[in-house]
């Protein structure tokens, strides 16, 4: 039995299917479908097979556009139609359609509020503070505004953990927002109407917990033997993803997930593929096995950006 048939019959077998997907492959599938870094996803990974259909064919698709009607006037019609199996070079073989999910551990930093301190300074008593400090109120309007402004800043900054973050520019911005031209104007027109407050919230040190999370996926699996024709397989993958999106088989995803691709394609190829030194990434490996693993990891990283999860399996025994 050749590699493709050997792999296909195991995809069809409920008891053997899971053994085809190792931790590296499941991670790269998860990264192709979701932004794993943004969601803090990590191992261990597991596959959930709600439904697996084997043996599909995606016909080549041709789009045609037409326009008809009188050559003059406004009674002109346009039409667009999609033709399947016409004008292409045949069909793309899809070996299986997997609907289910990948379970990953999601890190969740958590902390709780330990203390809340509120401060609501008003403008009443500002002039009395100036008199206490200077003996009397300045008679010059500009000097009086400067003194009042200084006292208000002292009161407001008292509620800040980092007082210098309240700058003169921020105070001017706040005054402009409420329609006050100056602190003196604020005291004259808004003294009993508007109050500025500060709130300090102290959190406990964050503790990171991890919980298993199931990430829904719909994936077309393309099983290919060596030699893997990368350019051809990439083109086929884009065609399959495009058409399956139109067929509406995408699974609903929670709103709090960071999705990368709506439709996922999985390449299932022999692990010996990455013995080929033409694949980059293996230079740092000290053994053949290490170089193979590094090449596979490098390929899986850029394929994930294209919406493709990379899975490698062993060659046919014997």
C-alpha cells in the first residue's frame, strides 16, 4: 500500500486517526487557524473529531461575466456566473474534511483588587489657602490666576500615585473640555457644579493559570507523497480554501478568539520530506533527526501564515 492510501485509511478509522497528529502538527494547525500568541496558547494539544469525511473532489472554478442590451440607452444588463469543472485542468483531490477542534492550554493572568482610594478635591477654600500662604490675594489678575492654578494642581496631584503625570497641559485640556477659560473662571461659574476626582486602584500580583480550551476548526486535509511539489500544492490549497468558504462549512467561533484564517488547509506529508537540504532552517541541527525537525518547524511557521497547518507522518512500514 502506498503512502497516500495508507494514510487515508487511517484518517477514515476512528481508532487510528488521532495517532496521525503529533504535538508539533497540532500546534501548527492551531497557529494557522488562530493567533496563538495573542491568545497565549500552549501545549499540550489534542484533536477533537466531530466529523471526518474522506474522499472529496473540488472542481476547478471559472468565473464568467457578461453584459447585454442595447448599445445606447440605459436598459443594459450585466451578469456574473461561476462555472464548476469548465475551463480548468481538472479537479483538486481533497482526501478528508475535518470538522471539530484543537484543544490547547490557554494562559489566563488573573489578579484581584486589593485597595481603592478616591479623592474628590473641590475649588472651595482655594483663596483661603492663598491668603494663608501669602498674607493676601494678589491684586494682579494674572498673578491671582497663577496662585489659584497652583493650589488646584496641589489638590489634584495629592490623589495621584505619580503626581507629575498631571501636567499643566492636561489641566488645560480638562478646563477646555468643561468650557472653563481658566481656574478663576472655573471657581466663578462651576464651583458647585463640577468636581474633579482621582481614583487609585491597587491590584494583587498577577497569577497565571492555564485552562484547556477547544478551538473550533474546519479543515480540508490534503495527503501528498514525495516529491512534494510546493508551488502546485500551495495553489491547490488556495483554491480549496476559497471554494470551501463559499460552501459555508466554517464552524462558529467564540467572539473572544483571535482568528487568523476562516478556512484551514492541512498538508499531511511524509516526515522524510524534510531530509531534503533544500528546505531551510536545519543549519543549527547537530543530528539528522534534529535538522529534520528544525526544517519542519521553519516550514510550518510560514505555512501557518498562509492558513495551512503542516502535519508529517511516518512512511509506510515495510
